[in-house]
C-alpha cells in the first residue's frame, strides 16, 4: 500500500513538474501575434516593459510611443494613404500597416483581443524627422551628434535603445536610408 | 504473496500510464478549427500510402500554394506536403529525416523563405511543427534544435507536462476530437477558396544584414547531404507569394548556393505571367498566400518542371494508385464544394473565422 501511495505521489509530482518551467506563457497553444514574417529583424514574443521611452515619434502634434494603443492616435489623424493587413502565419492576430505621408505605422493585435498596439514606425522619405531632427539623407555624424555614441551596430544598422523602444538608423554610403522606431520584443 | 504484489504494482503503473496518455490526448490542442495548421504534421502519419514521388518541406509557402491533387491529375505525380506554420529550416531538416524513415521520394522540394530566420521565433510554432511527430530520437533532436531558452525538452517527450494547465480551457472541440480528428488537408495542402485581391504592400524594410544566418546554411548543407545520401534530387523553391518581401540579396544567395551545389532553384516570382497568376482572384489574403485557383495554377507550372527535369513517370494508369487518388480527389472536390457553399451562405469560411461565426450565432 505504501508503494502504491509513493508511486501516485511521484506521478503527480512529475505531472506538475512542467509548472515550474519558468515560461510566462502558461498556455503554449497559439494566441498572441506579431507577424515575424513581416519584419525579419523582429523576434516574435511578448513586449518587454511598458515604461515610456525617451524615443518616440511625433506627428501632427501627437506623440507616438511603442506599444501604445493605436486607436486614439489613428482616430486623430486623417485617413491613411494605404492600409495593409498581414495575418500572422496560423494565428488569428493581424499585423496592420498604415501608410501616411512620409512614414508607415505598424500595429499588432494580441490573440483574440482586437485592440491594436503600435509596434513600429518607419520613415519613407525626408518629409518627416525624429524629434532630434534626423531624417532620411542625414549623415552618420549628424546621428551621432544628436544621439551620442551609445549605440549598437549590426552591419549598416545603428540602434539606440531606451526602455521598450529601439530607434534604428540604417546607413548606406554614410547617409541614413531608413529610420525606424521599434517595440522591443523579447 | 511477493508475486501478487509485483503484479498489482505493474497493473497500477499500467493504469496510471494509460490515464496519463488519455489525459494528454484530451489536453493537447486539437487544431481542428481556427488554427488548423497545427494539425498538418500529424496528419502525414495517418496516410496509408506513404510512397511519393515528391515531398515538399517548408512553411505556408508550400502548404498554401501547391496542390498535390493537381500534380496527380495533371502529371500523375504523387506528392505530399510536409509543411507547418512558420516551419524553420531545422524543423524542415528533421521533418525530412523523419519522413525518410517511411519513404524515399525521388525529389524533395524545400521552400527557401525560412532561410530568413536564424533563431527560433515562438513556442507555439515549435509546438505546431514538433508535437505531431511520433516520439523518436529525431523528434528529440528536432525539439532540442528548436527550443527557446524557456522551453524544456521533457515537455516535447511528455506534452502533458506542458499542456496540463489547459484543463480549465477545454472546449467542446477538445472532447469532440479527443480520439479521432477530421482530415484538415489534402496530402498536406490546406485549401481555401475565398478571394481577397492584392493591392499595395508596405515598403520593404532595410535590413541590417542581408546575409542568411550561418545556422541556416548549416542546416541547408545538412538537407543537401541527407538528400544526396539517399539518392534524392533536391529542389530549392521560392513560392509565388508577394509578401513578405523576397529581397534580391536573398535571391542571389540562393542562386549562388544552388549553382555551387548543382541544385535546381525555382523562383516562381520570376514566372508569375507564365504561371498565369492573377492576384485579383488567386489569393485569399491579398497576396500573402494563394487560394485554391492560385495553388492549382502554381502546381501546373511546377509539375511540368518536375516531370521534365527529373523524368518522373506518369502513374495515372497504375490501378492501385488510381483508386487511392480517386478517393483523395473526391474528398478534395467535396471540400471545395463545401467551402463555396459556406462562402455563399455566410460570406466567409467557417473554419477560418470561428470568432465571427460564434458572434453571429449569439
């Protein structure tokens, strides 16, 4: 009888051993989404922190922080020039891209929650600029003079990080060819 | 007395193991609605006739864009798509290794889009690519290669350890498909007949580095070797999906790799007119994936190349295969008719719009 009880206890312990795996997501079945297919530089998991970053984009007097709810921002602005939807592979969530004059705003939804959150702003031309005045066509020295040298470099990409946001500049021939604000994904 | 104790102990163990297995089967996601892609990998093992001319490996670019039924009907080529959602290259390698335990195809077609990822992306994708494999050393190697830091190998061996917390989320679907699942795909092809025309796409993002990751090349080399060792022709394929963007820098790396390794590389994006694809009618999600008519056109194009390049014989006169594929084609056309019926009745496909369907029923 003692052996039986011991075996039963062992089985229950083994069954629940997985509880302590340290994973935040208790349910591994698919739910949240940010289509990694859309942006190969992104890793697809939950956002890290919600602290406001010093890196944010401003358009028509509205400050845009990464991981903010998109609706209040979108409601204030004019209709986008283009709108694009990218359903994530196998998931029900959808990435959306709103194209405005000079930049694209990327949003994601989280599982069955249809609330859109901002995860990226990408400049398309020099009609928009960062709060510090950097835009497409700026020089590397302009970037460094405004943002300092506390950046990480990966190939032609220079990235500044603060709380949940990265501000990245891609350079070609010493000129900025892409500026993007991105939500940090773990 | 001692013998009796041993017997009762063994019976106890057997009862516990059986209960655990039943519980595991109940608690694991069934993938019968909403996220049906999760059922694709396991479905292969129910296939009676595992003897195919061509095996496809890769992500949605193969299981959404190519139809084995068309390959059979047009060319007498037997094929199976071993695809899964966001199947990364290490998934593809081990899934191929596992497939070769069951059959030796003449040709393996690998979808190269996954070369863009050199790190595991998400546990849920791992689950959809790994859980469907029967337990084996290959499966364990696959899990080990795919896991994110927070994952545990043991949960791929005993998925109950990961899914036990689903007990309070169990739905009608879990009980309905506890012991037997519906057929989701047609030799791995996931059918959709709805249409959503393609329009404009976001500007392709500039990348820090366009070179594919070393790990991707390492696994591509392994796929090449695995095929060579088994006397299988390998084809590299870029399917005709318009998004995500397939960069020229990526394309030239695959061209170079194919040339160096004597492989055939087909970039179907270079043949859209020849294939006859019309992205106003041949896609269900604005250019990311093809719908049935698009997949059939692509298959006609690809089948012709495969047949001529690799001299694949037309097996349509083989009595046994004829009967097997007739049954498959019947199921295919039945699903096609059902989907058109649903589109007419609801305006959308139920299986892929469960939330909308539930809301409408309330």
